[in-house]
C-alpha cells in the first residue's frame, strides 16, 4: 500500500471506534435494561401490594377497635339481664292486697330497675318490651310456645315472658313471647 493510500480516509461505514466499548456490547445492554425494568416492575408491584395490605390492616384494626368499644361489654351486660328479670318478677309477684304495706320496698326495687335501665341505656343497651297483641318479629322475639287463642291472628303475641335487649344494633337477647297459632278462618 502506498503512502497516499494509507493517508486516504476510509468511508464512514467502515470506521469503527475501538475506544467506545458500548458500541460493541449493545445487545447485552438491551438485555440488562430489560432485566432491570422487569425487576423494577416486580418491586413496584410488591410495593403496591404491601401498601394495600397495610391500608387493609389499618382499616381492619380500626373496625376491630370500634367493635370492641361498642360490643366489648356484651358478656357483662348479658350476665346482668337476669338481675333485671328477677327484680321485675319480684315486683309482679307482690299481690295487690299486699302492695300498700310493702310500698316502700316495691318503690325501692322499681327505682333500682329504672337505674339499671338507665345504666344500660348509657352504654347502648335498649329494652325490647313487646306488648300483647303486637306482631311476632323473629328478628327481635323468641317464640317460647304457640297456642290457638280465639280473637287473635296467627303470629300475634299472646304473652310476654321476658323482655329482650339490643346492644346498639345487635340483639343481646330476644324477648321471650308466646305466639298465637290461630288458624285463618
């Protein structure tokens, strides 16, 4: 090769810059970028799932805290219901002719019952007191017996054995009632 030919520049497509190694490794870099993007997407997905789990756990614990606050005393309240029932039965058991002589005692028991109901109401416990003639509601009442009673319709309450109680929106104890089973005429 002559000196003139050696000085002659090569066409651009034939020139290779050996000082830029990335030019030769481009396929490997593309693979590396794709791998990094896949790893990024996977980590982003894991992060979003962890964030959603944390939010769900926060909501669940808040709901559990509210329920514990509202319904935490339900066992104690349920255990005190027979106390109210017994006081009510005691007042009802006093014969009419003995009421005058025991007026102070009866008044004391009635005041205690009112105070107990007041404490119940303060804590979200409400009395369910059905009356004879009301319709039977299986959501609030428990049928203790059925009997055909003339002058009533099937499903009418004919006797109230015990009052029921609600704790906020939950049934603590259903009212125990007798229900008419009078057939339709």
